[in-house]
C-alpha cells in the first residue's frame, strides 16, 4: 500500500469528506469571528474559553428546553459574556490582551467544569437535515448538505461576515483600526470601541461554534470537549493570511487533518495518532516560518492603542 | 516646600494603590463567595476546609510547599522573558519536555547518587530551554511571533511526550510495559531522588530550598548585575540597546532559553521531588502547573520576590481543594477563585495607567 494509494482511498471515500466537514464546521464558526477580531488588531486567545462556554451554555439550553435553537442562542450569549470580559479588560482598561485571554481560558475552564459537576445537563446530537437535490452530489453532497441542521448557519454566517467587513462602513472602520489605529483615531473613529465590538462579534460566532460542537458533533459536555480547537481556529486565520477565503480553506484543511484520526483506521490504515494530533500545529508553525515575510498581518495586530502613545 | 508636596503626593498615590488592590481582591472574593452560596454551600465551611487542606491538618503545609515550587520556578522564568519584552505562554509544554528530558537522563545516566540528581536537574533545564529556544529562534530568524509558537508548541510537546511514553526505547518503563500496560516512565532510583526534609511532621523535598535560592539569585542577577541591566535595556528600548552595542537577538534568545529552562527545571523538580506521580513521568504529568505558574508571574508583575507569597497562595488553593469534598462543593471551584483573583489583580495597574495618561494629556492640552 503506497502513500499515493492511501491518499486516493481517502479522496474517493464519501465518509472522509463528511467527517472532515464535521470537524471543520466548528473551526469555521470560531475562525470567522476570530478573523474579524484579528482584522481589528486583537489576537484574541480567549477564543478557547468562548467555545467552551458556548458549548456548556448550549448543553444547558438544550437540557432546559429540549430545543436546539435555544441551545444555540444561549451558546451565543455565553460567548458574548466571555468576549465582554475580554474586550472590557483589554480595550477599555488596556490590560495586556494575552494575559487577559489566558486568564479567561483558565477561569472559564474552571467555571464550566464546576457548573457542569453541579448541574449535570444532559444533551444529545440534533437530527440531520438533508437538502433534497444537492445531497445527491457524489462525494461531497453528504458532506456539505447532509449535516446536522445548525450546520446551515454557516451558509449565512460566512457571506454575512464578508459583507459586514468589506461592504459596510463598520467593516471599513474595523479594518482601518487594525491597520493604523493612529490614523483611524485622527479621522474620528473610536479605535478601542471598534476593537471591542469586533471582539463581541468573535464571541457571538465562537459561542455559536461551541453550541454547534456540542449539539451537532459531540452530544455530551465534558471539560475537555474543546481540546485546542480554539487555538486551531486562531491558527487557521494566520494560516489563511488574514483573508476570509484563506481562513476558511485553513479550517477545511485542519478539519480534515483532525478527522483523519477517525477515518484512516476505518479504511485500514495505521497511523501515529500523536503525529496526527500535532499536525495542525506543526503545519502552522512551518507555514508561518516559510511565509512570514510574504504574508502581511494587519498593521497593528496585537498592539494596544492608547491615544498619544505609539 | 516642593519636596513636602512631592512626598505627600507619593504617599497619596501609594495609599491609592493599596486601596485599589484591596477593593478588587474583595470583589473577586465576594464573587467567589456568591458562586459558592449559589450552589447551596456555606462559604465559611469552604474557607475552613481550604485552610485545613492547605495548612492546618498535619502534613498539609509540606504538600503546599511542594506544589508551590514548580509554580514559582515557572514564574521566575516568565519574569525573565517579559524583562526583554518577549511573551512566553508555553510553559506547560516546556515543563513537560523538561520533565521528559529529566526522566530520560534519570533512567539512562551512568554513575550514582548526587551526580545523577544533578544530571536530572540539568537535563530538565536543557529540555525546557530547547523547547522555548525553538520559539525564540523562529522569532529572530523569521520574525514569527513568539506568543503563537510557544502556545502551539504546548500541544506538540504533549503529543511528543505521549509518543515517548509509548515506546520503550524512549521513556516507557520496560517492566511496566509487560505488566498492566500503564504508560509510565522508569521510576527514579531511590539514591537519585531529591532528599526530603522533615520538620514538625511535615516533610518536603530539598527542591523547596533550591527554589528559594534560585529566586534570591535571580532577583540579584536581574537588579544588580550587567546581565540583568542588558536585559532591561533591550526590554525598555531596543534602540538604546543598539546604541550601547547590546545585541537584541542575543539577549532575547538568552532570555527565552532561560525562561523555558526554568519551566523545564520545574518539571525536573516535580519528577525528582516525588510530590507528584511517585518519581515517574506519566501522561498529563504537569497537571496544569505550567499555566498556574504563568498566572503567578502575571500577578507578581516583574517582581521576583513577589512570586513567593503568590505561589504559596495559589498552591494553598490547590492543596486545599482536595478537602472540599466534605462541604459538598466541587473542587474545581478553586480554579474559579484563582481565575477571578488574577483577573481582579489586573485591574488596579490598568486603572492607574489610564488615569496617568489622561492627566498627562489634560496637562498638554491646558498648556496649548
């Protein structure tokens, strides 16, 4: 069994695509929000906490109402709460954004696992929604049009985000704030306000992603549910060179790498699971090393803005 | 006249700082108490069992000291790297790699007793320094942000060590492999462990004293020697460093390696002191102590001496949490308390900074 044969086997199996998009979906939800935040100049590492809290709130919402839509809404609200703390601390009080993000990751890991042990919400994976004609497309039909129904939100979220960032005044201001906050400030944009708002957007999206992770993929909450997906989403934005197209491609790539752990043994291939789990991270580090000079990040990424300070 | 005014204002400022810190700590503790009450427990019970578990019950403060050591070592490293303006947030991984190097050295090094102990400790330092050095090298060679690489390398480290623990030629104990197939490394020989000290029924390993020495030494190096001065210059203003002929790359790499090295040292100390996992390396060996150590450094804010009380408090929360079961509160509540405390302690310096900024701006505007 050669290497190319293995690749062909994966490429010609329908379940491989389905598993890949299932893993990628969560990443896309989170990465789209993270992309907006990074375009505004925040390297938002509390995204891990946002997904986790979103997943927990999704579980609680489903537990209380048996309604997945309520779960997703609660997930979004929970993500928003985390992003509120992050935004207020880092872009109103000018505390270091990494410090705040890291603390939030640890804090909300504690909060969710504590509340989970106290409340024990029960939940399950929601039903699939299959779109009649499109689902019949060979190979990728099931992958893109036969997923649990919250997957469809992606088809709204991605174009909406594109429109928001590239076709509205708000989006222009967000991009300006990320490129050159001093200039934006002089032209009358409230820099830190735009940055806070884009973090809220990241919170909403990742909370939704968390709820999707729970209700569309895993089914049961536990505190290791996110397992670094937030960081992978963050990395996908960088890997995609801070464009929306690249970000989504990065998510699909990393999603398929993550899914190999499930699909390859099913096809009869043995592989090193440690290597597979660290592959997204290794690929990103190598990509950053190779393309670091060619891809240009937003001009003031991860630099705080205080008026009068450069 | 003027000097009195100056002293007065500096006193006012100091009392303001104290007041702000007291307020924010109070709010954090209040929130924690509310959370505890919300799940139907009594916060005085929780407080008492935390004190019992970390201090009052026999043998407990020795344990608290034991888990304060790795946190303190990680924090020392973190402070060194922030001195030059680098942000290292991958201590959890550096610690694990350090512990893995130490375990390998411990299992394979020739000789006996004290020599092996020294080699184990040095091995830990080298392992951690190697792991953070990778991030440092990428930072200066290709301008890859070190925040990201250090963070990403944490997962890679966990997987790497996981792989090593599955293979006998790396770390897996050959005896354990035949037995219950537990993924553990070879136990350190009794004569190559750090000796333990016993005082008043509490015993702790020699690593506590070693850690104290390192903290004092680091304070001295950072504040009194040319090495510390150079790091400081590069961190404050690298242009000035250039004019002085201080190489930014060299200082940065050195600080990065030292910072990972101390994290690795923490891992080696955990392995050799026996407070964790009985002198063996197991999966998930670092039990989040790397992250907690990072929080300790964040709270200590560039003051090495401040690490000691902060690490003790956080270690107390950790060891105290194992006594919480009796109160009916889930032990993870201490993570919440810890996170809230850190978050609260970030607020006062930020408020002061913003206020100073506003005042300075107002002065400039009133002059024009």
